[in-house]
C-alpha cells in the first residue's frame, strides 16, 4: 500500500510540475504552418488531460518510492488509514463514491473545478484549481472526477457506502521499502 502511495505522489508531482512550468490545460492544438519553438508544450498528436491536483504540506524524506495504483472498493467495504503510515497519496476517483474521514484538514478538488481548469482561458494561466477545505475529523465524500491529497502519518478511514464499486487512481509517495521506516505491506 505504501508503494502505491509513492507512485501516486510521483504522478501528482509531475502534474504540479507541468503547472509550474507554465502548462495551462490540455495541449491539443490545431497548427497553422510550422510553429515557433516556444509555441505549444507537446508535439502534434500528443495531449495531456489534467485529472487530479493537490498540495502536499509534507513529503517523506528522500529518496522516495513512487507507485501508481488503481484502487477499488466494493459496496459496504472499507479500511482504516493508519496514523503511523508515512505515505502521501494523491487520489483521483474514477467511478463510484468514497466516504472519507481523516484526522487532519484536507483539501478536495471537485470534478467541476478540474473541468473548468482544463478549459483554455477559463482560469488564470498560472493558477491551480481552487480547493474545498475540509476540517479535520469531518466525514466527506469523493465522487467521480474529485481528487485530494492524503497527508502522511494521519489516522482515518475510507469506505464505500454506495451501491456500486468505487474505483480511484492513487499515486503513492513513501520512503523506500526496506529502509526500516516502512513496514512490509
């Protein structure tokens, strides 16, 4: 599980890096003639779609393991988040609804906010999507298209109270396995 959180964090870091270097949304463009070197971010036929954003206030010590997982929870199932888990996780819900409670403040980027961010000209070029603030210990839901960053070393739980399977892509960032800081999964 920790390796998964590591990979999910790497994907988040790449997305944030794209924003920092000036990427402002999907980069699929029609071209007229040969563009100047500074025009466009990707070559013709390549596009990027922003899925999840978040800010991690704390990261594990370097080096880190990065893991990307597709995470599924059947209706009625759930699991605890351990307070001693040093993993940071960027989660993007693909389908269903997850019910979450974490003993730390959280920020959620809702699907509609990401869609607006991905629309060229809809938001300031260098702005990240606005986050919904969730107070520590507050139960909230994450629906399809929503994303959040789970902080390290904070207890909580994730469950599926719905009637359909919930799936999420999760990037995990954690200290390397076997360094004594991360127990085996």
